[in-house]
């Protein structure tokens, strides 16, 4: 597949569907990610980053249980970046991947300008609820 990767439907809805293409009404709707437990397999610095960023991502309604691995990868790379202060190649590689994951999660200033997030309503909904 060539060209830009497709944007998630949630992101297209939050951006106001600028391309005006039909939204996927059958896209899975996952429950929010739980901030209560960082995965046990990640290190201390990664757990601290989890505790710092996950509650904000959940409050904005941008992450679900399906995003857990992406959030874990971001936190692990953050921990590696913090630990690799003297090894520049390791530190640079960890930083590059950490920033790519942060963009995927809408955690950079530029990525946030493209998202108009609202907190979850607490009720189950589908994309059919927002389709014209």
C-alpha cells in the first residue's frame, strides 16, 4: 500500500472529517484504557511515565484498551531514553522511536493541533452516532 497511512475514524471525527470521505460505521469501539495498572514487565522509569501520561490520554478520550501496546512501547522507549544518557546511539534511537509513538498517540504539540478531543461520555456509542 502506497501513500499516507489511513487515519483512525476517531481521529477523523475529532478533526471534523476534513476530507469528507465516508466514515467506517463498522469500526470496532473499544473501552477506555485503565490507568490503574502499568504493566509489570516495564521498568521503573517507564512505569513513572505511564503514571504521568496515561491519565491525561484517557481523560482526553484518545486511548483505548486496543492502544495498550502502543502506550507501553512509548513508555518503554521513554525509560530506555532516560537510562541511555551516555550512549548516544542508543539514546538517539530510543528518542526517535519514542517521538514517533508520541505522535501516534497525539502527545506532541503539532499532533495535538490536529485533534479536538472530548472526554468520554460514559455511554457506549458507535460511529453511526456521529455520521450525518
